[in-house]
C-alpha cells in the first residue's frame, strides 16, 4: 500500500497544516531578506554624492526599485496562476542576487543603480508567498508566522552582515556573500511551499474562493470601498515610511545611541518583538465572525500606534532606556504594520464575500508607501534641517501615531457602517 503524500496528510490536520505552511512561508520570506537588507548593516562612512550621504542614495535606489515592483505587482500578482508561482519566485530572487554581484564589482558611486535593480524584482516576493496562504480559516495564524519574518529576519540578516564585516569582508561584497549563505535554505523553503495543499471546502465556505481579478474587477473593488481604502492606505503609507526608515537606518540609530559596535544588537531587539507581534496577530484567528475580526484588527493596529507614540514621548522625557524605546517602538510599529500586510484585506474580502485575491490591494498600498519613503529620505537630506537620525525618527513616530490613529478610527466607523448596511439589505428585501 502506497504511503499518502505530504499534501494529503496535511489536509486532515489543520494545526499541522497551519504550522507547516506558516513556517515554509516564514523561511522563504526570511531568505529573501538576505538578498535585500544586509547592506543596511554597513555605514559606508565618509562617502557622499551631490551633497547627500552615499548610503541614503543606496536606500533611495533600492526603495525606488521596490516601489516600481509594487506597481508592476498590482497586475502581475492579481492575475497570477498558481502553477507559475515557484519558478517566478526563484527567478525574481536570482535576479536580485545578480544585481548584488554588480554592486560588488562596480566601483562607487557608479554601483548605486545596482541597488535599484536589486529592489526591482524583490517587491513582488511578498504577494507570491502570501498567495500560498490566503483564503483559509487559519490565514491569520499562517500570516502572522509569515509576517514575523520581516521583523525577525531583518535583524538576523543585518547581524549576519555585521558579522561578515567584522570578519574583514568589505562593505560592497558583504550583501552578495550574505545572499550566498542563505541560498540553500531558500531552495528548501520554496520546495516546502509547493507542498502546501489548496484550501478545502470548509475554507471556501468561510472565507470565499480566491480567484484572479482582471482590471475591471479590480476597479470595481476599489470604487466600492474607496473611502475606507483611502484611509487605510494613507495610514499604511505613513507606517511604511517610518518602519522602512527604522529598518534601513537602524545601524545609524544604534550608533547615535551608543550601541554601534555590537553584531548581535539587531537580532536582540527584533526577535522578542517578532514573537510578541506573532502571538497577538495569530490570536485574531479566534474571531470566527469576520466583521468582529475586522473590527478587532483596527483596535490592535490602533494599540500599536499608541504604544509607539507614547514610548517615544517617554524616551524624549528621559523616562525610557534607549534600547527599551527602540524595542517598544518596533513592537508598536509592527503591531500596526503586520496585520495590514497579512490579514486586514483577508478579513475585508471575507466580511463582504468577495471572490477575489488580496494581492493587488496590498501592492497598491505598498507602492504608495514606498513612494512616501523615498520622498521622506530625500527631504531629510535636502531640507536643510540639521536633525540627528534619532531626533528625526522620534518626530516621525509621533506624527505617525497621531495621523495613523485618526485614519484607523475613521476606517473602523466606515467599514462597520458598510457591513451593517449590507446585512440589513436582505432583511429589507424580504419585508
């Protein structure tokens, strides 16, 4: 008698499926970070171009590539067929790795465009990986495991990058070699993703089927929920700007705060943050009613922004240790950022019973988020304001908390009213 395949065995065990799928997605996306973020561990001190810090140009170039990738992904991910996912995923990461080789071989500052080419394919990886998880009863738990990757993995790969620098590897070769170290794990992880079974009948009943959406369907979706989407995308743009600034210039923040000589400080801050955010986001799975789950998501994100804002005020008043502040700000930012990425649109589509996928909406929000990130970085360099990295970042966190919190409250009211009105329509029709 032949042994059942792994896919068949996972079908009958929801908990095992959740852990396996979430872990495969986590591992895959964490490996992607090894091709995207290790350069942020380097400072590239003493190098400037057109009056701006050389590293700022590197970050801007990569973010521009990442942003363009998000705009491309609005169509590509929205219309993607399942059978093409694995080959596209490996192809995109392979292209980004070749760009890092160009970055190492071409002298500065002529190597800056290679960071643009590095970011250009990587922006579509999130949507590809998440497409393996969406449309399931436990998507929140799977998505929370996946989303912990861009908290924890960023710190881990920057720690690996810092370690390579301490071993004598140059700042220009370090990103390419860091990607090489993670390449075997990436191949294993993508193979695991391909073993995840499709959503079962119970998933389809509770969460609605996830089908490709053409241009007309995407436009109809945006028109139907435009006010709420605009509020959430504005909040997400602000979140992305602040989170990406923290992620890209964490080395500078640590150095200003007196912790620039440690390789492990990145992972030491990010790992507990990842586990805390993972636990809280995964807890949203307990909300079987999709509208209640959507409202709980708004509340969780609001708590995250409040935590980031209040901890920053406490740090400015000298009431918080610098590392405790960075940890709490990271926790608050990711508590708002992670649900938006992995479960907000999942719950939105399930609440209103829409037969489509969430990829294109996330890419639309991401594209504007990274555009905002580029504008803020350029503003920091060319505005003439002489603000330290810490002062600039803390001011940005406070403004984000106020604006983002207002957007979340208005969005909660909008979607709650929209759902209640939709629920009353069948009752009115039967009178």
